[in-house]
């Protein structure tokens, strides 16, 4: 456990995290959140965060070294799509038993790696440490090293047992594993002045596919998306990119910063949610590439594309402003969406009555204040009863949140729309903005709400 403790402290001291740097040395050592209790149902743990950050690498075999419940609970908890390999959709686990806890599960892990390689022949295998195997002292680094020498394939240890901390910490530990064992280990077949990395994008519901055609039109190549719809070779050779875009700094700021430090790849933080933010991100990408040697005419081509796509999007959205007049939204999400979705919704005339910032950085919170004004209603953690009260008293007309909050809205007989990782609609880019507005309109004006709010026939008899 000495190795993972050292890595955890390194992540807590991340220079790219303004919040951590604003703490005293004593506070920084405590980390971002209190450590979780092994086995407790405390929400997303470090293992969960590591798994969801790396599982979208589609051609890798992901083996969970632990009880079968760890793999069962983490499988398919993000709707990341693949344009190629489907191996990432297969759940692999060592399914350790009581005897493994007594005698150790390292031999069982080695056999599992061998079986996966013989049956599926993946380009690499990722092995995830869990609470139980971490507590009994299984050295997954040693097993992975031995397996790599035996089978001649990269076997990557992801040492992020759940009890070391939160899901966000697990995201960063996953990023550290990529930096230590993957990035820079292979070379791309070709390089161009237009190569970029997109970091912290998971291709939820296929959102990356709404952005890629825009970049293709400009001749910009996504050398690696870390990690949505990614291939192992792409991530391993991502150190040859000319520039990078950070989509979610809360999750992988350490990856972007260290790649800039080690390989000289400049990055910026942007968003593909909303028309204005999408346009700004395209401009930033073009600007960075020109600074790194791409022809200057890329800037003018980018502006031409932006004018065309913005005009098309606004033409399709112009009929919704009147329908959304006076409509208020309660946004229960976090991270980059706490401000990027606020911006997107304001563009079409919706009023944001409150937004959750539980998973947001201090910079994210400042952006919320800029968008919503000094009296911005930001919630670190809104209890369900407060959500219910707000909706029941009609302070908001619709709630946008993750699946866990949907029953609060349904109980209050108010419209709800999934905006988090389980969603089935892609909301990124110009096309995604049109889809988001259409889905909000469908939910707001669904005739079911008038029916469920009517008094039941038997209540008239009282």
C-alpha cells in the first residue's frame, strides 16, 4: 500500500488544481474528501472512478481483481459508445473467494490474465485493484510485471482500491496509471500539424461523434481522446499531439498538466455544451495549433465553419424561445456541466433557478457566478427533501439531473430530464444543443403532467 499512498499524496498536491493550492500544507495532506469506509455504500469510490475513466478505452480487456460485486456494480455505469471494438463491454473479474482472502489472490489474477489473453488477444490488459485485494496485500504491480514478461503485452496495474478516497480521486489515479505505464510507450504511424488530444471526454451517448465531423471539416485530427471511443495505441502515442483540450478538469487535470510538462503539449479547458461554448472551443483549438506551427489560414477556415454552423443551429432553435419564455430550470449536476449547461440553457431563454456545484472546482463556481450573477443559487449538496420542496412549490418548471434524482421530480409531479452519464441522447456541439432543447420541450409539454396533477375521482367524494 506504500505505493498507492505516495501516489494519492501526489495527486492531492496537484499544482494544476487551484483549490488544493489554496489550502495549507496540513489541509492539503488530508486530500479532497474524507476517506471512505471499506464495504460501505457511500456512493462512488476510487475504484469506481478509475474504472469509469478508463473503461471507454474500447479494445482493452479490463480485469477487476476482487469480489464479483465490484465488477457487477461498476459495469456499464456510463453510456460510452464505441465505433469499433466491443471488448470493453465484456466484464472480466477474478471473483475472489474466501480461500483467496486467506491464501492470497495473486495466482488467481495471473491465471485470469493468461485466460483473457489466450481467448481475446487484446492489445493490452488493465488490472484494477479493489478494497478486499488491497487489504489482504495482493501486489498487482508485481503480477502485472510478471505477466507482461511472460505474454509480451502491456499489463497495466490500476492501483485505486475504493477505500483510498472518492470517485474523483479514482479518476486522477487512473490518469496517473496512464502517465506511468501507457502514454509515450508507442509512436503514431504518422503525425500532422493538426493533431490534438481531447482529455476528460468519455463519448457519452456518442457525443464525441457530434464534434469529430466539425474537426474533420477543418482538417484537425483527434490523435487521442482520453478516453471516449479510444484505442490503446492512440492513448499510448498521444504524446505526439500538438495541442490538447481539457473537457473536465475535475477528473484529469493531472494528465493535461503533466503532458504539457513532459511533452510540451499546451492545453486549455473548454466545453462543447451550448452554441457559444462550442464555437469558443473550436477557436481555441485552432489558435493553439497555429501557435504550434499550423498554417494561419486555419483561423479563417474555423470562423467560416462557426458562422455556418451557428446559423444552422439558431434557425432550428428560433421557434423554442417563445415556448421557453418564463420557464425555470433546476440543474442538479456538477463538474464542467455546472457552468457549461447553464450557459447553453440561457442561450435559448431558460432561467436557471439553481445549480449543483458538488463536483465542481473553484474555477467552475466562478464561471457560474459570471453567468448567473452575484446572486447565483449554487448548492454544494441539496437534500432530496429540498429538491422536492422547490419543485412542489413550483419554483422550477423542470429538473435536469442524474438518474438518482428522477424520483424526486416524479413524486413532485414535475418534468425531469437526464443530463448525466446514464443519458441516451447526445447533447454536445451544435447538433447536440438542438437535441437538448428538443428533449426539454418534449418533457415540459408532455400531456402526462396535466393528467397526473388532476385530482383523483375518489377524492371528489370526500
